[in-house]
């Protein structure tokens, strides 16, 4: 499962995107190719999850998609009872996730940094008024932290890892998620640190919505940043 997600993303990022960019005309050929390739890789992860869950349903291994992917309200993993107050854990998790972004990290290649792209003159000239490409950035964001990475790693994989890793399943899940980032290896350290904020609350409360909600704050930030540029004059 790790290879089915990581290998396509790595190939799309380091092989396909540069090859496609070499044949594109117009502004920002590499940025355009990379955005499209990353979107394709994340959509593939959603398709993979759908296929795997459909296979489990055909074999009678699961009763509902919601339970199969932990797309349900939080419940205590120790007692099995509903735990509505667990939603308050989102406050420290989101806060911690935001603070981690300010920690020192390996340098990001300028050509692969969306924030740097949006702050550059060339990036602003390209995105200003460019609503079709804004729509593609939204698709990228949604499949990144809702329908792609989180649904695969926290929704599908994590509930099935306990048999192999026992109580350390969330640790193993976080390690796999960090190593999955072969398409942007500079983010591996921060992804590993995010284990406590994404994998642990998901496992503790048996709800993938925790990982989705916390991770999606990053997507919301970049979508808002892109929208500001697109709507500017």
C-alpha cells in the first residue's frame, strides 16, 4: 500500500513533471506540469482506496464504507463508547500543527515551492485572474488532505495496522506517512513530527476526521493564498 502511493508520486514528481515541462510552451512550464502531476497522483490514491474498499465489501469483510474508513464521530478506543467531547482535541492539534510550520526545516527547491511561486512576479502574473488554474489548485488541495493522503493513510491503512503493530500502530503509520513523501523529501522530518497530531488522535478516537481536519488547515491556507493572488488586480 505504501508503494502504491509513494512510487507513483515519486515518479510523477521527479520523472514525469520535468519531461512534460520540457514540451510545454508559455509561462511557468515546470510549475504547471508539477501541479497537474501531483493532482493526478493524489486522485490515484482516492481511486486506490475506493477499489480496495469495494473489494472488501464484495468479500463481506466490512459492513459500511463509513466504518471501513473511520469516517464517523469519535469514540473511545478503550470503551467503544461515543466521545463527543473528543472534538475539543482539535484545538491543541491544530495549534500544534500550525506551530510546527515555524520550526527549521530542510530548504525547499524554489521551483517546487508553491508559496515562493505565489510570491514571485512570474507566479502572480500567471495566477492573477486565472480561475481555471485556481480550480486545479483547489482540486489538488482537496485530494491532498481529504480524499487522498488522509483517506489512504488514516482512513484505510491505520485501522488495519493494529494486528501487525499492536499499540504502536499509530507510530508505524506516521513513519510510513513520512517516508511516503519521496516526491518532496524535504518535508519528511515535519511529516514525522506530525505523527502525534494526525495519527495519534485518529487512532485514539477511531475517527479519520481528526487527521483530515488538522491536515486540511494547511490546504485551506494555500487555497486562500492562491485565491488572494487570483482575485488581485
